[in-house]
C-alpha cells in the first residue's frame, strides 16, 4: 500500500492569493499534493504537513475536522525564515469507515514518514488522534517520551462504546496499551480545577511529569528541559487562553498566551529527539476573523524555524563538545554526573540504569536545568533525577 492511498489532495487555489505567492512566502516553497502525489522517498523533504479530517472523538467540539485547510490559508502566507526549508504538504486524511480506521491511517503514515527521516506535522481533528500518533512508534520498536500540552488530563472514562476512545479519554488507551513502549509521559499547562486529584495521584504514582500552568506561566523557559525530552508532542489548542485562541468550544479564560504557545513550539522544533508533532481541537466555526488559525500557523512556523535551527548536540556524540561535572550527595548514596553542551549551554543529567547488564547503556540521559546542578553541588537530590531513576527500575 502506498502512502498516497491514505490522502486526498488539497485544492491549492483555495489558499493562494489572487496574484499568487511571493517567492519569500511558504506557499511558494512548500510542495503540495494537488494532482500528483509527491515523491516522499527521494530524500528531498525533511518535514511533511498533513491534515486529519476526523472529529468523531471530539467532546463538545464537533467541527474541528475542518481545521487543517483554514490553518493552511494562514500558514502559506507567512514568510520563510532564514533557513532554507524542504517541506511537503501531503493533503488530508479523510475519515475512515470507523474511527479506528482513521487511527490506522494516521499510525501508518506517521510511522512511514519517521522511517524516511521526515518529521510529520499533524493538523487535526480531535485530540484523540494523539493515540494514533503514539501507535506509530510501535512498529519502530522504540520507547517513547510523550509530551502533551493541555489544560486537562485526558483520562476520563469513555462512555461511548461505539468509539475506541475520545478526546477526553485517549490517555487511558496509551497508558494501558500492550506492548508498553511508553517510557515517560509529561504534561505542561494543566489547570488544577480541570484535573481530578485521582489523576494527579496516578501521575505521581507512575513517576510521570506534570507542570501546572501557574508554575510556568510567564516563565515558559522552565518547561524547556521537559520539551527537550520528548519524542512526540501533542498540542491541544484548549491550553491557550480564549482571548488568544477562541476557536474551540471548550476554550477557557485562562491558559497560555499566544506568544508562550509559540515559544513552546520553538523549543519543540529545536529538540533533536522530537520526531512528530500534532496540533488538535482547532474549530474554525468559532474563529472570529481567523485569529486562532493565524495563531496555529504562527505556532507551526515557530516549530519549523526551531527545527531548521537544530544543533544536533545530543550528548556524547563528540565528547570534546561537552563539559562533564561530577557531584556527590550529602549521603554519598549516588554520584551525580551532569553534562553541558558547549554549543548551546544546555544541560543533561546522567541517571544510571539500576539493573542493566549492558556495557553500552550504563546510564540514561535526561535534560535538566542548571538549577538541578546547583542543587546537586549543595548535596541535595534533584527531584528529576530521583523520578527518572525510579522509572528505570
């Protein structure tokens, strides 16, 4: 089966100004599926955009299936950044006969693109499509660090037995999926009044990471190590406050500011580990003057700009590019080792595998703050180190 079997072409004229695009605009440089499906196996492309026109899993937000084309209109009109881009737009995945058919299509497409070393940018569609995005990593046989930007923990029960899951319950499917290849789950931007205490206790019990909106609002840089640790990212537009992104039936007065959402996306693009990203729950039926579509386009632009600015400084590829620091705790229970990149001044911690017999994998590298190193030199155990160590057991 060819990738083209999953897609319907876009009508490019719908996104093109009367006088066409300027050569500096993304619409002039993105190769889009119109009549002939692009050759994605020729090694030319590094990013692939596609829409998913399915919202059967949406909760009170039907209509978000139509979002991708509205975002394209705004995105194509933006100027290319300093970096030369090589982007393909594959068109849209139409709803399958069953919601599970849509999941299979998304899973297959994302997996194939990653194998081709092409990063997929998914424009949904409802947030449950994150489940399909996650399933794509199963055939790749790799552990996944999943990051979700959301005001909610989508761990509700699924009352609709006709659907495999929905936008408020898909995390249960991910957490219980067998085989289990989820190493870590992180949420940034949750709002406590939308999250049950049982859900918070579950996160803590599983040593997952959650950063409340109030902890990082105005200080998004505090979430950078969490973003840098992700293999895949799912961004629910409901995490942005309604004043900046009203195009969602579940929009809330509080949330990230628009420029903070763009900053998160820039960090995500800059993350060498990240291999897929999805943007969900944008509903054009509620979009006054196209403001949310423009914000989504700018978020994607920031991600693309970050992607083409990657420094490839995942530690220990070339030891001369890094500085290693060793510290001891007051109890001498563990020696803590930190690694700092000379290229970017970013920090990592080495967390040893407790029971590994492999000489090639003696420790796990986890992104951290300089603050974690400062704690360690005072003899204190950084919480991030301890939580990671527990997950390795």
